[in-house]
C-alpha cells in the first residue's frame, strides 16, 4: 500500500537512521539488510560510513521491499505524535503527501510568493466579479431541484427524529447509569404487589414496540444519509482502482529505468567510484603513517630534552616540551600509551625552570666576581641570551632581582679587595693587629688613602661598565621578544583578513564539495562532509601561517630524535607553533625593560653607597676635617669626577656620595673659616696700625684680580729677579697705604674664592662665612682704632690721626674689592640662591659707615683743638696772634699726617669740614668778644689773623685752590 510519486530512486532507511544504497545481488555484501522504522526520520547525523555502503539509484527492481516505502499505512494510522486523527483521513488522496512529513525544499526551485500571482489576479478580478453576479441572477435548474429535494428530505427526517426522546441523543447516554436506566425503563409499571397482571404484560409490549419504533426511525435516517452519500463513496472506490492501475504502469516504467541505470552504473560509475575509494584509502594510510611517525617523534621527546639540557639549551628544551604538549592535546589526544607523558613533561618543565634560575644566579655570580681587567665585558653572551629568553618564555620576570642581589655582594667585595691590595704595599700597617677595614683606612696617610680611593673609583667605573654591557644584552633580548610579539600579532591580523575573504568565496564552492562528499562518503551527510572540508581548509591555512611566521621557531627547534623522525615530522601536517602565547604581554615586557634601566640606576647607587662607606670610615676620627685646602680640593675633584663619570655612564644623578662630600665640605668650611678667622683675629690683635711695605707678590696678586683672575697665583721660587717692596699698593692708578693685616686679608678672601672655584657646591656656605669674616674685620678694627682697644691690646700710647687715616684707607681698600667678590660668587650660585648676595650690601654699608665715623673722628679731634685754643683768643697786637699761629701749626701737622695716606679729594673734603669747624668756633669767639665787621681797629687785627690763617692753609699741598670763604665768620648786619 505504498508507492512513490516520482521516477527517481528511493533509498531505503535502516534502523540506524542512515540511508543505504540498493545492493547488487551478484557480489557478496559485508552487511545484511536491516529493518527500518515505520516513520521516515529526519536527516540523521551519525558517523560516516565506508564507500561500499553508499546510497545508489541504480539498484535492481526486484530488490525493493515494503520496508523501502516512503509512507507506511499502519504507522500513519498509529502515529502517537498526533493528538487527533484527521477528519479527512479516508477521503484524502493516497500518496507521498498522505502523511505529514518534512521535506527539504529543492535548491533548484524558486521561492513563490503572492507577488508572482499579482498580474494574474489583476487580470481575472473583473471576470470573477461578472461570473459571481451571473450566478446570483441566473441559478442552475438542477441545482435548484437538488436543493429543494434535499430540503424536503431533511425536514421529513428531522420531524421523524424529533419523535425519539432527547435522552437517546445525549452524548453521555449510558444504560449503566441507574437514573438513565430508570428513565428508559420505568420499572414502576412492573413492580405491582400482586405479581404479573395482564396490564403489566400490555405495558411491556407497548414499551417494546415503542423502542422498536425508535430504532426503525434511526435506521431509516441512517439509510437515508448513506443513500445521499453513496455516489461519493463509489466514486472513491473507482478512483482507488484507477490509482492501482496507474501504479502498476509506473512500476513497470521504473523497472525499465532501473535496468538501464544499472547498466550505466556498471559501465561508467563503478570504476571511478572505486578509484575515489582507493584514493581515500591511500589518504587514510598516509595520515596513519604520519601519525605513527609523529608518535615516534613524541616518544623520543624526553631523551632529546635531556640531551638539550646537557648543553644548556634551555630554550630549545622548553620549546620542544611546549610543542610536544600541544601535539598531545590536539593530534594525539586519547592515545593510551601517552597518558602519563603530559604530566611528566610538566614536571620536567618545572625542573627546567629551577635549573634556569640556578644557572642565571651562577652566571651573575661568576660575571660580577671575575677580575675587572678581564675581557670581554660580557661573559658568554650566547649563554646569557639563552637564559634570558628562557626565563622570559616561562614568565620568570623576577630574575633581575637575583642579579641585583649578586651585584650588591660584588660591590662589597670590590671595596674589600681594593683595601687588601693597598694594605699589602704599606709596610706600616700590620694586618694581624689592625684587622678591620675601617681601622686600616684610618691608619693610612692621606696620600695612601687618597690613592686607595682613586683605585676604588676606577674599579667601580669598570664594574658599572660591565654591568651596563650585560644589561644591554638583556635589554636587547627583551626588545627582540617585544618586536617578535608585535610581528606575530600583525601576521594574525593579516591572516584573519585573508580567512574572511576566503569565507566570502566559500558558498560558491559548496555545491561541488557537496557532490564530491556525497559520492565519496557512505552514510556521511552533506552537512558533515562540508564541515570536514572546511576543517581541512582551516588546517591548511594554519599550516601556512605557521610556516611563514614560525620560521625562527623551526630554526631553533632541536634535532628531534633522529634524522628520519625529524624529516617525517616535517612532512606531516604538524607545525610547531611559536611560543608567542606563552611569552609575557607587551605591558610586562615594557615593565621588564624599565626594570633593566632601574637596575642600572641601582648599580650606580650601590657603587656610590660603597664609596660613601670608604669616606665615612676615613672621616670617623675627623681626619678629613683636618685636611689642607689643597688636599680637600683634590678629594673634592676626585669625587666630582667619579660622580660625573657615573652620571654619564648610567644616566642618573646619584646623591649619596655627593651628599656625603657636601657634609664633609661643610665641616671643612667650618674648620677653614675658623682657622682664618682666628688667624685674622690674631693679626688684628698684634697690628700696630702703621703703614706697611707692600711686597711684590701682593702687588702681582691685586694686578691679577684687576685682570679678572680671582685665584691664588702659583708660588714662585725666590730668585735674583725679586723686586723690592713698595710703600703703597697700586690699584687702578690709586695708591693705597695699608697695614700688613689688610694684605693678608686680601689673600684670605682670595683663598675663599679659590675654594668656591674648586668646590662649587659650597659656594653658599662659603659666602656666608666670608661675609662673617669681613664683618669680623670691620668690627674688630673699629674696636681697636676708634674704640682705642689697641692701647691695651698692643700697648700703643695713643691713637693718632695717622692711625685713623690708615684704618680708613684700609677699609676703603676692602670696600673696593667687595663688588668684585660679589660678582665672582654670583657666577657660582644658582639663580634661586641670589638672595644671599644681600650680605655684601649690608657689609658695604657697614664699612662706609665705619669710614664716615673715622672722618668724623678726625674732624672731632680738630674741633676740640679749635675750641680749646680759640677760647683764649684776644684781639690785640702783636699780629698774627699766638693763637692763630698755634692753629696753623696744628693744621699743618694734620695735613702732614694724612696727606700721604688719603687721596687728594678726601683730604680736601676733610679740610673743608675742619675749616667749617674752625669758622664756627672763631665766629662764636668773636661774638663773645664783641668784634664786628665795622672797619675798626679790632676788625683790622682780626682780618690780619684770618689772612695769616688763610695763607698758611692754602700753602699746604693739594689745598691751594681750596675756597675757605672766611667772610662767614662775621655776623650779618640786621
């Protein structure tokens, strides 16, 4: 009771849900026919079968069985998935569409929508409306008669059926229900007390006749309904017979077609299909052979790793382990013999990690502790690169801490070795008695210790150069890995774009690939075949990428196990992936690169700290504070040179050594200043304030200052060309009469300037100390001269005007050099330190005030003399009077005392002030005496005395053109 609606062959379906070909009875088959399920299943997704079980459309006609039918009637009737049987089950057309099955739409038929029928509906719409209108206006006569007949019969049957009680028509009618049974059979008529009577018998007969009548009515109604539908029933039966005849004709045509296609199959298809099966079998054998060779190579992994580790090829060993683990996870997954190999490789990898860390520690120790004079700077560069690359590959990013620890230990050993070598050449030091290094350094003389310090500096410079060369190698490896990561990432982006383009062209190849898969894979459906084809393409693309981007990895790959296994592995589809996925990220690599630079900075700091230990060990007993200026300058220059060299080498300004030097410099400056301040105080306390001769070397000193060389000149060996001392110090054409203390003061502040030249870092401190020294000279000289302290300290009898004039001139000399000193210090200070220069302004003001006080003191001396002498003045003969003769004599003495000490302008200004004082006292005395400018005898006598005074004063040197203006002695008439 099943057939096909098409002439195409129908493959049978087995129990396993896989389509099978019809089999040729002549050759033996490897499997028997299996029974199939009743209902056609959807497309199965089971595993693929061999080529020998592929479906065929050319199987013989006589091999078809009932199990090959598309629709099975019992299965369709008993389908448990249908909740309710179709109402038209017995009337719908038998065939392929009898049962509801899902049939895949054909790829060759277009999708038909309502839009395709739009033009036809528009064309037929008008005709349809006309046709419907005609049907309503002019109905068919036969249809009218049929309708009237049907209506009459329907009314008659309805009237008859209304005679039947409604209870029989209820859907829940059931005689087992007592209420229903009592309603249909009223037993009350049969339950009379007297037993059966003639009335009861009559009632029973009447009830039976009534029920029989009801039955007849129903049967007549049913017969009438059957008669009305008999024509359709017999038409269905005749259609069934006609359909069977057509199926027989179709079966004969299909048998002829199958015979022809079987001949075509034998002649044209079996040979090519056998060739495809053979090719597939060969491909499977090749894959199996490659898989076996791969297993052989993996089996030799552990011996190869041991061989690589024996030659310290850590990178190669790690790469081989990584590749083997990847192969085990991807291509050899599930191999029972390799079930423990993965864990063994993991343990081996951990062992290699420990070996690399220990080897790197040994390398750092041997590299940093070897002799500094050995070449080359980098020890075993290839070994170092291999270790660093391996540590980076395993993400052991803390290996620089190991190098840092070894570096600190090596720095301590350098100082110890330098001290030991220096002590060997010094016979005065007994190492058995003086055991500590610090004590040995303090026992050394300064030249010996300074030579040791220079050796330490030189050793640390070589030490830093070696560290920098080693760190450069490490940095180059890190940068190489970073560049490799970026290159691999770029290759991945390019390959992803290429794979996207391939995916866009992929659908055009699906049809041909589906046909090939259908022909070559038995039991493998099209979707599975296409999936396998896509996987093959992806594997090929990955292999191409690996061969292009992983060339470096393949070059560094170890020699596998043997030449045969290595060649076999290369020929297979396996490509050892690069270790980019195991390498640190770009952020981590940049952090390691920064740590390399920080390690170089740390090396510089460690070297400076060790040198600080050497300095502090020497300075513990204060020996550095007792150095001479030249020795401390040499020490400062050596330290500054070392700091400058390390800064150029490492690119970092370390502050520890410079800070220690600054601390020692502050102590040195304090001692330096105290020594010179004490020396200046002693010189002032012993100064008798007499004009001193100026040696030629001091004249040369001030001349060099005038030329802009503010430094101490080199000492000259005394010879025959030595010049004699001079009375004055000649500066810019001016003569300065000075005392010996001022000459030494000039040399002292030049020593301060020289220290600033040699040690610029102490400029601020030295400026403060120099200003304190100048203030001390000013205050102490004021105490000794103006305060007459020299009378008790030195034993002078009196402070003469010559002493005062000489002190003033010395102060003027110091004031002359203060701006020069200020300009020199300004060049050594930072702009933010210029505020300390204000000390020189205060000092200049103090010195000018002191000079003015000395001038006032000279005027006060003459003022007291004028007051004393002129108080006894009387206007009487002889003229000139004795009083005026005494005044002129004192004026001449004053001029004689200061003329050669002070410049002409100062002398004139001083005598103008003295003359004003004289005129004031004379005017006061004349007023007391009552002498007026009346031309009288007394007026004449005064005029004679004044003329004598004027003549004598103007007769003095440099006072010839001095305007005395003696007319002011007379009071103006009111």
